[in-house]
């Protein structure tokens, strides 16, 4: 015999599958006390009974809860209070009691003296009084009139469009920027700003204004060589001759080769080795020959050497450095103004006049003061910081100023703003001030509540005349009533739509 204990998650399908897997001919199903849910429906037991009847198996139940034993017994199962009771029964009998078919209640027995029930006769309708039909017709007429009147009052709708007269006015507002603020000061026309900055670089070049003198060219002349030997002596081209007077000798070289006859003289052209006025020497100043030729030959210059000239040249002056700095700094600020645009948030602008130089990371001049040059260049890198101003803050100040100077009886309906240059003079409490030209369009005030109260229930033509005569309108009012044949303005306020539309500006 297999004992199958039912678990909390089991139902009739899982138990039926467990019975199918069991090979024993006798099975005892155990429903413990702790099984609180399930197995409350008669169908759960009937499905198992039908399955077991087809298999002809010996099955019984053990249900600990006495209140739950009646349901499987009604279906036809044998139910024991415990497993021990089931085993005790098997010791006295070979099998469990066979499954029984559930008892079907029989039809109640009819006694011979019982009489057949007779249907009760239906009561005949009473004749209606003569006045009922006219009364019902009157009531129906009253209902229809009421519904018609209600529909007449509530169904129509009206849409009225009013265009009030308007006027334009302009104000120029001076708005100051104070980076220390965190909020707009509408009373003093002050707005905050935030710092942005970065390094920018530019190159500038200016012509030099300094001047000085410079000698250019190589002095040239003729020298006379005298041979001290009794044979020819060759003086090669490039032989060096020099002066002996002074602390610094001036050297020349021969430009051609000459041959001096024994105890004779020969003239030879020479040119100075160094450029400048020192090479212009007087007569008889050249008297030395460098090398072994000086042992056999004497030299002198009967005429002065000529050729080195004095000219005026451009030099770098200190003022040129200052001009180069000013020009390069201006270009760096222009470049910084372009570079810092990428740091602006939507709606912000960078005031060009707010840029300031915070540091000089690099300044490289191409020449030093006093150096000979036609131009002076400067490659300059600066750390530049500026103030980013939110245009919406400026618009808020300008709009507040416009609203504070409205004409009496008008409402500000539109505004536009034009931003001017930053003021050169100190006219505001902030670090700089710029001007905003504010143009406003004001419409005449119209009370929608008063118009609605005055028009309810009036004829359309009369309402049109009333609006034209009493309100300051720029054009005739537009009145649209639905349905079109309805002659009055609706009585109900909810069915009357009034809109005030300013003129296009």
C-alpha cells in the first residue's frame, strides 16, 4: 500500500498524477491538519473518484479535520480519522470499502389524495377613467415645453472677439552690471553677471622709430711693394698687409698677383678685410706684410684708402616696444572676445568692454632695444577674463520699467528690446552700464466680467451696438452665435466666450 500525503501546493491534478505514477493497487490519501486552503470543493473529490473507478483501484482517505470528512464521503470515498485506523481496518478486512456512487436525491412521492394545483385567475384590467388621457397629454406637453425651454436657454453658444485700442511708447533704460549680485535688483536696475575667462594669443608687428648711423662698404686702395732682394719676388693674390699704428691694426688683402723685379717696386690693389670706417686709413699707414714675404719685401700706401660710407639705419626704440605691446594686447582682447563665446550659455552675451587682463603668461619680442631692424614683432599670450550677462535679466529689468510707466487705463501686451553700447562714463552703480531701448505696446483695459454681465440675453444687434459705443475698440467686435438662427446672446455665462485680442504690433 502506498501512502500519499497531500502537500499545501497540491491540487486534484497533482494528486491524480501521483496516483498515476503509483504502481500499488491500494493507496491511502492523507490530508493533514495544516492544509488550510484547497480541497473545499466537491469537484476536487469527484474528479479523483471518476479516475479511480476507471482504474479499479482500492483507495481511501485519511482526513484529520473532522469538519472536512463529510464532503469526500458524500462523493463516495471511505474516510478514516488517522492512518492507524486505516491499518486497523485492513487487519480485519482485505480491502477498503469500494467506491460508492454519490446518492442522488429522489423525487418527492405524491400522495393519492393530493390535488392538482390550479392556476389563479388573472385579474381583469379595470377601465380607465375618462379624464386620464387628457391629463397625460397635458403632462407630456408641459414636459416638452420645459425641455424645449431648457434647450433654448442652454444649447446656443456665442463667441465674442474684442480688439481694444492700443498705444506705443518707448523708454531708454540704463542697466548696470554687478557681478557680486545673485539676483536682479529691479529698484536700482542692477543685474548679476558671471565671470568667464581663458588664455588667448595674438601677434603684432610695428615699424621701428629709432635711428642710428652705420658704416657700410670695404675700403680699397693701392700699395707699393719694394723688393729687397736681387731677384724677382712673387706676391700672390690674397697676401695680407696691415697698418702698424694704433692698438688694433687694419688688415687688407691683395686682389691680384704681382712680380717684383730685383730691387724694384710694383703697385698692387688691396681691399679691407673688415667692413666699416676703420678701414679708411691715411697715406703711409699700411707698412706691414704678414708672413715670410715681410722678410724680402717692404710695403706702403702713398694714398689713403677709400670706400667705407656712413648711412642712417632703423633701430628698435623703447617706444616701439610699448606700441607693439598695445597693438598685440588689443588683438589678444579681440581674439579673447571670440574665444570666450563658446563659454556662453543660451541667452547670454559677453560685454567687450568688460574684458580685463589678469596675467601675462608669455611676451616674446623679435628684437631687443637698440637692435638694428626695420620692424619689431611681439607674440603675446594673455589670461583674459570677462563678464557674461544674461539677456533675460536685462529684459526683466526693461519690462519692469515699461510696466511701471504705463499710461492710465492700459495694459502692457507686447514689448521688444534693442541693446545699445556700453556707456563710456560711470553712470551706474555697477562695474559697467549699458543701455536698453524698450518699446512697449499697451492695450486699453476691458473687463470681461462686466461685458459678460451686460450682454447676457441681449439681441445680437443690440449687443453689437453696445460694444461699439461703450468700449475703446480698434475695430468692430466680432460676434458668432451657434446656431446661426439664434437671435440672442446666451443667458448662461458658461455658454458665452469672450476673448480680448490685441492688435498685431
